[in-house]
C-alpha cells in the first residue's frame, strides 16, 4: 500500500506533497500497540518489505510507514517538478515534522532513521513529543551524527557529486534508483551538507538527545563522517559524557554503506538488544 501525503507550501508556489514524499505502508499481525516510522538516507529510496530493517521491525509492530525523501526515486509524479524547484534543506526540515505528525500522534512509535533520514528524525524529537507522540516512543538512528566534526564536512560535501559517484562506481546504482535525474539529485543533496545547514542539531537539541534514554545511536568504526569518536572529542558541539556513552551509542565495525549488508548481523543484534528494553515481540 502506498500513501500520498497532503499538500504543503513549497517555496513560492503550492505543490502537492505527494509529488515530493512517497510513503509505503506495511501491516502485520502483531499487537496494535506499536508502529514504526522508517526513513532512508540521502540518495536512497523508501525501503521495501524485503529490506533488513523492515523485516526486523515487522516482529515488533503492527504497522510500518517507510518514508521516501522528496525528489528521490522514480515512483510518483515528482519528476514533473524541475530540479531547480526542489526543496532546500530548510524547507525539507520544516515540512518533514508537519507531514509525519499525523501518522504518529497519540501512538507508541519506533523511529528508525539512517543517515539523512536519521538527521530529520533527531531534529524533530522534541516537536514530536510536544505534539502528542506517545511518551513511551523511542528512536534508533544508524550511521548519522546529530552534528559532525566541522573538519569532516568538506569530505561529505565533495562526496555528493556526479564525478565522485562515477569514480567510485556508485553511479550505476544511482541511475537505477533515480533515473535520468540522478546527477541533479546528487548536487541537490550536496547543498544540504554545509556547516550552516538547518539539518544539523544545535547544542541545546544535542543535549536533549543525549540526555534522553529512549534514543539510541548505532555508529560504525569505519564510518568516518559520523564515527563515534566525534562525540567524545572537543571538535563537535554534540559531545557526550564517556560515562554514559555505552548506553547511548553502539559501536559496530561498519562503514557508512555496509550497515545493512556485510555488517547487518551486528547492527541487528544491537537493535534487538535496545528494542527489547522497551517492548516484547507479540503476535496476535
């Protein structure tokens, strides 16, 4: 089942958000108490039922909403929109909570975000709670930092270029996922990764995240832009007390693009351990 989300303002004209954000909806025969919201990373697409994250979460929840970030993928009428009218990071940050909130209001939710999808969820945890998400809800964020070491941002920025994709052989995957506009999408994503980007958490938001026992980060030792060490150093505004790091961060031997493939077994184990502190599997 695919849901199309309602209309929202977009720059100087109104565009139906169904042209910008696709949502895949899966139901399971579990207790109706819990749902999950899952968001992919930049350059990806909404996860299907066969994806490891969806398969794992289907053990615990009744419904899963798998989000697709604006202008990603080839499904839907979004490709009628010129790429130069795509939402800037500030617009994406502002529209995301408004459109997600109706799905989660009053419900117990597992928020799961990878990379950019995780950034968007972390950015709006406080809003989700204030607007009525059940207080027993919790989040798991994979391969993402609330705010990176500024010295690493240049590398992220230069990664999102058509030339880099071609040099690393990732252009074939991008063409398959996003069609003929994949190069324009890479440049658009690149614009999100600057130090002034509204995607990053500020110092107050960082402290709220790290003081919240219901929020959990899974970070790879080889994931240079979002490695766990940055949160223990003095180079990042999102510093975490080493004494509580083990309860907020699971460190796995993964690079940024292997969490759901060659390193999935350790990621899955970390997720299960944390989830089972909150809920138990329950088939009807």
